[in-house]
């Protein structure tokens, strides 16, 4: 089974250095051509090798395309002497000076889903031995390709049955990485994480220098995160949703790096479900998944239910990040919903509206022929106000709201908060100009929806112009120091910016990764949903029991109230 994501460790921006002298590396012949070679050691990163070898990221990856996916301990990197040498003579290892090579060759036709690592395990050889006879395999293998496999003796090289090669399904094995993603400082962090007793408000960059970690010796379960999502890597061109899941995973790895100064470790495994239930069931049988502290689950209802059943009664928490409407957490104590449920969100939003706008009367504006997609919220809000003796006013318009309709509201000193029945941009443009004009005449306010956090350009400017207030599960401020730092780090690591969507999936991965890893550290490798509240770059998390009994799971209890103040300022309050 093919694993997911092909990128774990990425380098910083390419250095501009050019080779000034030959590499200080041994040389061997591969297919009649001389190559400098380097065997990757545990702890090596692309960045550290760039510095050690004096090369750029581009040069390293062009010579070793597989390195674009990360490094695996004991992998061999090759650099052509005619490209990287300075013309000086080189000493080429002979067959006598090199390790004895197998002389027998068997032919292997690659099957769908097979990986270089899995095939090497099947024949009991190193992946580099296969690459030496099949140089094209350094950049990956394809279905139906024929590989030459070196073996020592037929009796010593009995193939392992394919169904015994369990590691093939584990991300870190297939992407040429150690199974353990060591939390070591390998690149500048976005935020510091102080050691116990330090002041968290102080940003000490020296904490992030190589070798400056402190091992924490505690008796605890191994902290393990299993990311199980439909990355759709077997598709020639994964769709946008799969790419968003990939951005989420990249953000999670960035979070792991920012927390690296503590020196402890966490194992991060990732699996591609390909939206296939049979594949998911096979993944759930993996030891790494069965022993995981946390599973980050896919968004499909059926797959989420299968995971919930698989972990029942175990000390594994399933974190549902993507399925907003799922309610399995109500009856599954192992499930954690990171999105506050709609009804609870509405309750907190209406409570916030009443506190921010006391003594205001809500005015519901409705386009007779419009979408009116917020009926559930409007009905809930109306019931709450009526229960407190306040009758909301309804203004119905056709096509576009006009100022005269707002002028018709009683002018007896009553203040009004306008609440539209739609959160769409199209409907927003039909009422916002009348509200902006009316604000010059009387004291009115505008209260709106999470959809508005995605507005850009003129619509965003108008939110600030009318001092609008919005409720939302999340908020990502493009102009804040934290978000700009994170965006720069993401592009530096991965060579491309985060996909622009709301909520931003790369930032979501960063927030979830920070929250989960901090929690695992604080609780000796187990995830405690009742741990302290966490505030991230885009999301905040505070989990409460869904019901007052031990058989219920947990859900997030946090929403943001956002005030789009004049001057492009956004005030973010947590409720």
C-alpha cells in the first residue's frame, strides 16, 4: 500500500554558493560513470548537508531527485565528478576496496503500490544496492518497470512474502526517513517554546542553535501521532482537496519543528486512505496506529466511524479536524471534535451579541428572492431575544436594500443591530451600501457570519467602514507578525506558498500540531482533552465533555468575535 505525503524534511532557501573545489568525498563508479558519494547518517538534514558539502538545494536535488522527498538514514547521495569536481585527479574505489557486491541478479517487475523500500525488504538488500543497478530508481519507481535486483545466494535471499512487509504502509519508511521524526532544531523557528521555569514571553533565538537541546528523561508512553487522510497520491494529479490535506500536514510538521528546542521526541506517521474503506481497515491494523497517542482522522463519515470503532476502549484519542457536522463525539469518549458544534456556536454568538450590543434591538434584513442561507441562526437568535422580552424587527427588501427602508425604523432613541439572513458575498453587496449610508444618520451596528472572514478587496474595506462584528470558529490575519512569519517559513521549507483558502489549511495544521504536541508533552505521551486552553495563529482550542458522563467525547468550546474596526484593524476576542 502506498503511503502518503512525500515530504518530511525540507531545506531552507537555496544558498548561492557555487563549487570552488572538489568535494571531499570518496568516489565510485556507477554504470561506468564516476560519482562522489555520501551515505546519509542519522540526524542529517538537507540543510546540514548543503552546509557540509558547500552546495545549493537545487544542486543537491537535481543530482539526487529522491532527496526532494526527504532523506533516509543509510541512503547514498551521488554527485557526478565531471560536474562537481575541480579537474583534479580522483581516487576511484575498486571492487577490492569497496564492500563485496552480490553477483547474482534477479529481475523484478514492479507491481502497483510497491515501493523501493518494500522491494528491498522483500529481497533482503539495501535500496542503494538496487539503485546502483537501476540508477533511474533514485527518482522513484513506476508500475510495470523491471528492476535488476542483486542477491548474494539464492538460498540466502528467499523473498519475504509481500503481505509480511508491513512497513510499506508507513509514511516514514517509504519516504526515506527514519520512523521517528526527531524534534531537533534544524531551522529557524517561528516561535520559541521555553523550558520549564522560563518566561514564555521572551524569544531567545539561541535556543534554536544546533545541539542546544536538553533531553527530558521521563517515564511515559511514546508520543505518537498518526495522520490518516485522503492525500490521493496514487492519482496522477491529486485534486484540490487532497492538496489542502497536504498543506495541513506540512503545517503540522512546521509545528513540530517550532517545538524542537525541548529535545524530546514524537513519532509522526502518515497514511493515505485514498478514500478507500478497505485501505483504511488495513491501516488501522498497523501497530503504529494501534499504539498511537493521537489519530488525526479523515473527513468522511464512514471512515471516521470506522476509526472510532477501532479505537474504542483504547488510550488513543481521535481528533476530528475536518468533519464539521459529525456528531460521533457525543457517544464516543475517544473522539474529539475541534470545531465547536453549530448550536453551541450560535449560543455563544448570540450571547456575545447581547453583551457587545446591550439594549440594541436586532433588525433582521431579508432579501425576498435571495439565498437566506442563515435561517438556522436567525431562528435561534429570534427565540433567544423573544425569551428575554425583545421582539426582533424584520425588514424585507427585493433586489437591494435601500436607505429609505432603514430610515423607516422608529427614531425614538432605540439603537439597532442589523443581522442579515445570508452570509454570501453576493447578498452582502446588496445591503452593505445602505447600511454604510444609514450609519451617518443614526447609531446602528452590523453583526454577521464566518463567511465574511474570507472577504477581500472592497468587501473587506466595507466591513471596516461600518465597524462590523463577526462570529467565527477561526480567524487568520494576513498582516499579523505571526501569520507573516509562518507564511515565510512555510515557503522557505516547501518552496511554494500555502494555498489561499479560508480557513487556511497550512495554518490549521500548524495550530493543531502545536496543540497536540504540547498536550502530549504535558501528559507523558497521552492526550488529555481537559488540559489547558490553547490559542493558536488561526484557531483556539478548549475541549469540554459533550455530555455529563464518561461515555461522551469532547468538543471545542471556543469561538472568536471579530470586530472589523476602522483603519483595517481587526480585534479578536475569544468567547
